[in-house]
C-alpha cells in the first residue's frame, strides 16, 4: 500500500514538472497564496502586490446562475489591490474591486466594492472598521505577535516549512506564558 502511495506521489511530481500550472491571471510579486482562482475564466482576475490569503478562499469572475435560463454566463473583472488579506473560506464574487490595504474576514462573501484601508466581514460582507482601527484594537488587546524572520520567505514565493511554524508557535506560547505569569 505504501509503495502505491509513493508511486502516485512520484507520478504527480513528474506531471507537475512536465506540465507546470500556468498562471492565467494577473498577480503581483507574491505568486504563492492559498486562494482558489476561477478555473473557467481566470484571465478576468487581477491581484496586486503583497497579496496574502488563507486556505479555501475563492476568487471568481464568472456566474453561471443564468446559464439554465439563458444559456449565458455573467462575466465581470475582479480587481484586488495591493497589500490585501483574504480570510479563510472568504469568497470574492464577479465584478468586485477590493481596495489597497484591505482585510476581508474569514467566511465573508464579498458582493460589492471594498474601499481602500477597510476591514469587511460577513455575508454579505459589510464594513467593520478601517484597517488602522483594527490594528489599534489588536494592539490594545495585546494579541499581535512578531513573525519570525523566516516568514519573510513568503515575499519570495517560498512556502513556510514545519520548522518555521514550530518556531513561531514556541515564541507565541512563551510570550503568552510570560504575560500570564506577570499579570
């Protein structure tokens, strides 16, 4: 059984090298992210610089809801600005523009334009606060933690490895332990 898994893994690696995945959408300097991109018409998606996304987020530029009724698809360009974070399981729908420095909360369904420097969340996504207000709230709650230097590899399109994650976990746990002991 392990041999079969190993063979499948090797075949998958060979296929990936023979047929590398083409990026058919416009994206800035960070090519590695966790979003699923529209597979029907990815050419209508534009992502800016320093984009970070959590697992299972989705960006789609087409809507097939009218296909049964009209035989047609709604297709609209999606534009995501620079320095945008897209939370886990968030969905950006066709025709949406997300402004620079914005944060999209986990599970949000973005149906309308998100102005720059805005935090949105919910279904449909609504403005919660500005990005600066959110940073201030987190600083007051003392829930911000420095990422290790090794996390900078994300900006070079490299994945974090287990060692990087364990280092981060240890630092956070130690800081929380020290904080709790002193308060």
